[in-house]
């Protein structure tokens, strides 16, 4: 097999892997023995005159397992972006609440007043003031919002409800309205599943400014950026392997048995703003859950792939 053929095969394999990354970039891995279960997850959205959002969270969180990772003492719940303030606890069982950011993902960290054990249910509530959530559509004279509350990659949500104040709303992706004047989205979420609420207003509904629009963070590498870097590294590694093999040095090069692993964090929940091409890396939930797993399905054994490259 010629050097060019080897390189073409290597690049073809990398292309297939890249396509799998893009199609299943953050596919959740349902755990056989989940640590927790969320029985009820409610989010209420009210608007301020400047187009920013007051978001109120209510969660009923049941501990299923206090042995594998210990009792539950804190959790992290995904919030839309870094432009957040007024993080406020509304139940006495929250000892502290703070903003935190990891790998381009933004969270509210919730610390409880004590440890919670198997079969205990902790009901807690908190709120945030969130800005940079809308996109201005000058052509249609619309102000558009798209909000995906924090989801959980290793926790099932038995019931989720999003309530959005319907005042001045022109369009939304729900047809349900409650008696108290809120648009309503209702469902349940399996591992990693998410629910989106999209709402549009007249551009003059709020004192919105171009500076207040959602915009992707600059200078930060998000989950997709990490995947692209991984793919780039794999391309370089395979080309090096091909060149070494072609020169007869593969046997002792140290490459023939190498493995590439990418690890996530704990259990995840994060949220996206309008037009956000974000996906949530495995992180969150308060206790380690998938740090020992190859969450991104990227455990590539180069010796196996080399067998493909060596085929005529």
C-alpha cells in the first residue's frame, strides 16, 4: 500500500469519526443505577422592561443512592450565560448559592444545609436575573428568545414545566396558556433530554438595545471547540503513524498501542440562550458520575485503526 493510500485511509476514518461527533456530540449515557431522580422541575420566567429575565426555579430532587458517591450535599443547575446576577435562595435548606463557570458552561451552585440520603427528597427554590438572552430581528421587527433550561445527563426528570409570562408575547412554540396568564410547556425528560421555550415579541415591547443581545463568548473554547481540537490532534497523530509505519519504525515507535481518551465531569445541566449552538459537556449534579467514563465516545484505539490502514 502506498503512502498516499495510507494517508487517504487515515483521513477517511477521521472523517467518519468527525461525522459521528457532529451527529452525536453530547449524547447522554443512561446510567443503569442513577444516583438521583428529579421528580418535579418548574421554571417561571417574567420579563423586565429592558428585556432581561427574572427566572425562578423550583426543584424536587430525590436521592436514590448515597453509597456509590456519598450523600447529596450540593448540586449545580445550568443557567443560560455569564450575564447573570441577583442569585437568590428562596428556601431555608439552601446554605449558599453562587455563580460558577466551567469549560464555557455556566451554573448556579446550590449548597444545602445538610447531607441528604437515599429516599430523601429535597425541595428547593432559587431565582436569578438573566440578561443577554434576546436576538433582535430588524427585518421582521421582532425580538426573539429561545430558552432551554438546564438539563441533566444522568438524571431523569419525571415532570418539567416552563411557565413564561404571556404579556405582549406575539408568537411562541406552545399553544398552552394557564389561567394565571402564563404560556406553559410541560413534559418529562429522559437522560440528557431537554425542553425548549421559544418566544417572540414586537421589537418595541421592551427597551432593548443591540448591546444587550445574546452573543457567543469570545476567547473561550466551548465543548464543540474541544471536539474540533481533538479531531485535529487525531488527524496529526494518524499522519505521523502512517509516516512512521511507511519508514519501517512503527514497531518500536510507541504509537502502535496508544489510546486516546476524553473524559467529562460529573452529571450535567446547562442552558442555552437564543441562537446558541451550545451543548453541555458531562459536568454537574453535585457528585461525580461520569468522570470515570468515556462520555464523548472518543476512546480511539490506534492499534485497531492501524489494522484497517494495513488492509489492502
